[in-house]
């Protein structure tokens, strides 16, 4: 009997940021977008700073979504 070792495609914790975020934005009746990632904010950054940076990133990548409504936002320490 042979066994196979499954390799995980999950990045090692040390390559991930200190925080995990998820955001959903919507242009009502037109389009919605959900994004998530990890990030290590600069020392002294606030939750609002991170929220603003993420919104600005979305706007830079997709100018139409700059005026989108935020339906959901979560920022949590990236640890169990």
C-alpha cells in the first residue's frame, strides 16, 4: 500500500502579514466585489488607517469601485 503526502498550497505563516482582512464593496444594482488578504500594517497604524489604505488600493486598481459602498469589513490578527 502506498501513501501520498499532500502538499499544502497555503503560504507559511512567516510569509503572511500580521493581520487578515476581508472587505466587500458594492455599487448597488451594478456590481459587488469581495477581496481578502493579509498585511502587516506600519507600527502605530489604526484600524481606520488600514481600512482607508484598503479602500484606496481598491480605488487605484478599479476606479469605478472608488465610490462603492462598503457592505462588510473585517480586520483580525492573523493567528489562531
